[in-house]
């Protein structure tokens, strides 16, 4: 076969599979839209829709894997879709198989309008992710190979900063009134995003490195993760570990089988992390108690697992259900739709800025807890748009969120790019469905500004030759081996 015929055959082969991919992706988008409408308009029983929605997500993973892509691994809209659908809808359907049911309120929330809204939201943002994938594949000119430049001096600086932040965080937590640590009070809340970016950057630098550097990264990761767990950072260290692991999986181009295997291992480690946090918070209820028998320990572990993965989310769905019922039919007022903008204003500029943490108020208004209690509840990302504008407000704010997350997914199309690493570092706050809309926007905006100087420094160290000269003048650049 001549070279011309061979090239023609290859073009036809690529064109055929490209067209086939477009058809498959379009079908998935169409089915996701149909399922979203079915959730909202009661076209199909929700017991059936839950399984169909999971199948659609699995089909998206299969299609991207078959096409040699892995955008779904670190895509904010895809991950938010999976988390909201799996924990706030699919697992809610599994509660009917449990022998113990806490209260009737839990039962009433399963299959309610709140769950349907959440599941429809999951399908809508999945459509945005799939649309980005389709756009990337039909516009290959937007793709370019990015070579990761190794910057040993910056990696060493980041390693030292992570260790210093971890030590300072632990000391401040256990000695908050120490005069020497008073300066750290403000920086403490900035420590998680700073560590998240530096960890992701180190993973990016570690690709192709030797075993010693990777062992050092593993040690630094362990120190950072343990430090955040010990100071009761809640779910943030688990989300950071998830984001770092997912970024490594995509950057290393790990096969889908290994992704699933590592996912199972990560779930088990996550459950273990939840247990560690439970043990730290309530040592008397810890599974480590020597007085408990093995059977009692297993039963307690099962209760904690079910509560953390099912009933806690059911409680949140119930609160959202009550918020929807309370504000259904209220008039739409345009001026109330900008409630989240105050979250973008730094408190340094606006010292009298009202608190965005309204969990205790929602506990009383929508969750039935006593007004003098200290319990803090969530009404998910969808709650505040409903409160301020009923279904019209919800439609507007979901549109804003979908557009923003779609843009981030597009920016992260190349895992080797610094923008992709930056988005991966912010994943712990971008995929947290169990928080208020204003708080979500505030955290995303605030923590982006926090890591922006690090992004700028990393970008300069890799791309700008003047930065290399500047660092050499400052004595920060190490002599490279020939």
C-alpha cells in the first residue's frame, strides 16, 4: 500500500471514530436531559430514574475512557454531579433496605421534590460536562502538548512551607492563647487551600521523577493529611486527598481498571478517616475502646458508616424539602437574586460584612431543631436560590453555576497545564454540594485569590526566563546537574 493510500485510510478511520464519538456523546446528552426532565415532571417513578441516572454517568465514563480521554476524573461539574446524585439521591433510595429508620422525617424526604431537584441538578451539570467534552473533541485545534518543566528549588520551598504550615496549625489549635502564635489566627483558615495547591503542584512535578522524590512526596502528604485531621478540619482533608489522588490518576494516565481499584481503596481510607475524626471528637465513643467486644465494634462501625453516608444526607434533603415547601409560590424579586455577591467581598475591605454561615438559623427554620441549640444544618447549594426566588431563582442560579463550572472544566482539559493543577487544588471547595450557595461562591472566590500568588510564582518559574534570572539573583535557584 502506498503512503498516500495509507494516509487516506488513517484519515477515514479517524473521521469514522470521530463521528461515532459525536453520536455517542450526543445520545448521552439527550438521555441526560430526558432524565432531568423526568425527575422534575414526574414522568417516570424515581425508583427507576435513580438507576438510569447512574447508568448515564457510567456511560459517560466508558465513552471518555474508550476515546482516550480522562477529563471526567478532575472535571468539577462531573464530580459535583456524581457526589450530589450518589449521596443525595441514589443512596437515599437504598435506605428502604435498612432495618433502622431514625424518624418519620427521614422517610418523608426520600423521593420528595427536594430529592428530585437534586437529581435533576446532577443531570444538568453532567450535560455541561458532556458538552465540554464534545466541544473539545470537535475542536482539536484547541489542544496543545504542554511539557512540564521541573523546578526543583520551588518544589523544595513548597515542601518546607507545607511542613511549617502543618506544625503551626497544630500548635495553634492546641495552644490558641499562645502569644507567639497570635499572628497565625488569620492564616489558619488559609492553610488548607495553600497546602492543597502545593500538594497538587508537587504531584505535577513528581511525574517522571525517581523513587526518592516520590517517597518524599508520600511523606509530606502524610504529614499534611495527619495534621489537618488532628486539628478537626472536618471533611476538608478527605476532599483534599481525593483531589490530589484524582489529579495524579489523570496526570499519570492510569487505566480505568486501576482507577476503579484505587477508588475502592480510597473509599475504604475515607471511611477510616471518618472513623479517626469520630475518635478524635468523641473518644468515649471510639471504636478503639478495649471494653467493647468485636461484635459491638463492628456494629458501631456500621452505624457510623450508615449515618455518615446515608442518614446525614437524608437529614439535609429533609431540610431542603421544608425550605422548598415554605417558599413555594412566593413572588420573584430581582433585587434579592444578588445575595451571594457579598460573599465575593473580602472582610478586610468590608469589616462589617455579615456572616455567611447560616446553618444554625436553617436548623431552626427548616430542620425542626430548637432555637437555642448549637446544631448547624445544610440546605445544599439549591437551598438559598429557592429561599430568595423560588423555582425562578433556582433556575437562574443553577444556570450561573453550570456556566462557571463548565468554564473550569474547559480550562482543565490538559492535565499537564498549570490551570488544570490549579482547578484540581480547588476541587475540595468546588465539589462540596453540602453547603450554602453564598458560602460556595465565597469559598471558591476567596481561596482562588489565596492560591493566586502561588499560581503566579509557579507560572513564572516554568515559563518566564526573567523569573529564572530574578531567582538566581535572589539565590533561590539551585544549580542544575548537567
